C-alpha cells in the first residue's frame, strides 16, 4: 500500500465520527485533503466547517462544503487534522504546511481532536521533524538567537509567509523529552506567535493507517 493510499485510509476512517448536523473544525495538509475529498465523495453534507488555513477553506468551498468563521460558531464538537509526527502519548508536531497557529486555535476550541496520519509519522520521541515556530517578522533575528540558546538549530523557512502574515523558523536537531515544558518555554519568547508542539492540547484519538489497516490510539 502506498503512502497516499494509507493517508486516504486514515482519512476515510474519520468519516464514522461525522454527523451531518455538526459544524466541525478541519485542519491542513495532504491527509486532511483526502478527508475533505472523502466528505464530498460520500455526500456527507455537514452544516459547515471552520478551516485552519486559507488553502483548506478554498478546498472546502470547491467541494461545496460551507465554510464558517470560528468567531461565529463558538466552540466546536470535533476537529480533524493530521500531524507531521506523533507519539503514543498523542503529542504531536504540526506546522509543516505553515498553518500551526490557526490549527492550534481550532484544536483548542474543539471538544474532541481526532488526528489522522499514516504510520510513517509515528515516532518514539518528538523532534526528528523540524519544529516550526511562527514569528512576527520584526522579531525574526531575536527569536532565532533565543531558540539557538534554548533548544537547537533554528533555520528561517525560505519564502514562507503564514496566513497571518508572519514568518516561520524551523528548529532542527531536537530530541524533545519534555514536550509540554518546551512548548511553554518557546511560547514565552517575545515575538513568538505559536510553536508546532501540540502537547498542552494533544490529540484525543489518533487514527493511524498501517499496512494491516487502521489502528486507533486512544
């Protein structure tokens, strides 16, 4: 089974949690794109979706799925999103697609967060995937210096501007033994908008597509 087939399998497994009466949060990335496509193909007509990125909002609209604003919906019952890495503790690194801040906001506003991923994203310890940090542009150099002192090797993501108009610094060479503590420490650096550790608010359940089917981590 190819990687794309596994992503599709994980995405379709999430459909069983969808009720047509719901407005849900929808994340960003290739696995989530499969989820959006599956909603349309299976003709599941949800009330609406709060998108974590402009790219996701555009894809939802193209599939005739109503896009709502979080300010209008209030808290959500369900959020579906992928991950760049996850552990068996259901802690994640996200933000490879640059939508980490909006993803974290929608996840925090949702009663339940179901992560969909293929088995290649499973790790023993977070940090193999570079940790994204969204930064206000004027603080780019300052934040980079603080990150270098604190954790690892920061590199500005070339040509990347988030939907919020900010830049992204990716931190390489990490072995994150205490994700919650590190998430807090990075967020405390002035100029940091958000970082891609989802440990304070991790996933509630992960649907992992493997060669043997979909595994559930509760």
